[in-house]
C-alpha cells in the first residue's frame, strides 16, 4: 500500500496533466475559431455569441477571452425557463466574480441580460452564433444535449444565406460524424459550419 505522503504528489501530477490538456484544448479551439474566415472578416465592435463550456463540452474560456481581446461584443447564453437569454461578457473572463450559474449550473456572466428573445438578439446585429453540440455533420445536422434550446432559438433566426447570423457549430474531437448519421426531426435546426475542438 502506498502511503498518503507518496500518493499526494502522484495525484497532484495527474490533476495537473488533466488541467494542462484542458488548457491546450482550449487554446487549439480558440485558434481554430479565430482563424475561421467568417470570424476573421468581422469588423471590430461586431456582436458575436459564444457558449460558456459546461462539463465535457469543448472548452471556451480562452476563446471567450480572445473574442473580447479582438474587440468584439461577446454575448453568452443562459437557460431561463424554456429559452436562452443573453448576457454581455465584460472582458474579464478569468475573474470568478464576473460569473455565476444559470438554472442548469452552466456558467454565465453576472451582467444584466442584453437580449431575452431571438428578435432582441437580431436587433443587435449579431453576426455569429457559436453553438455547442454532442455531434455534428458537415451537412449542418446537429445533436445537442436533448433540451432543444438552440433548436427553439434558431426557429426564429433567419439562416445565414437569408441574411441571418452565421451559425458556427463546435463539437469535441470525434463528434464530427459522417453525413446521414444524425436522425433529423422536423424541429431540428442546422448550423452553417462545424469545428472540432
């Protein structure tokens, strides 16, 4: 049996390795999103939304900070009842005082709601909506956690081809599936492009 004195440094090293891998994934995802042609072409001051990662979702801490540092106005969704409401990120992404939890325990900024409906979000001129998913296809098909929040939201948002915001899907490595894998139902909404993170 290993003594506690011997076990502690082993467990600390394992935890540090996990945290380092998480940070590296967060940086890689931020690099991929920031170099996406739609993001790279946005003028400073543009509005963009990005989810705050939760549990095993691709990590967005670095991405949120990079979007703020690039001069974009960044909104993060929060679950309120059956809908998504949107809060402004102040730019202090690493400040724990700037964050609280929504009704599902998902981190969101402590700032007041900026938009509480799709029409309010559209009125701001949001250019990109960064959306998480358990799995996605290049066709735009997406499977989420099962709550339907983004599907209900996107029902009221025009597609990019019709002048709406660009829907950029983010899924974890291995979550990019062959087209036709995801069973689409009538209420399911598509994204415009997918990045694995």
